[in-house]
C-alpha cells in the first residue's frame, strides 16, 4: 500500500496494520496517509487538499 500524497510505501506493523492513518473524504472514501505526511499537514482539510 502507498501513501496517496507522496506515493511512498507505507510500513506495516503486526497483522498488516499500516503505520500511518486513513482519512475519509466527504464521500466516505478512505485514503491512506503516511506518518511523515501527517506531520507536514496536521489538519484533516489540509490532508484532503493535498491528495493527488
């Protein structure tokens, strides 16, 4: 799985849980975001604007 902002591969922890988070848009679709991009864009609306 890749980050939808920077396209880097997401690291996985035990039982294939991603190290990062999922962000839902207004339509309810989940987008995977890495930990580094979470630091760059601390607010949810900033994250959604930067998704490609």
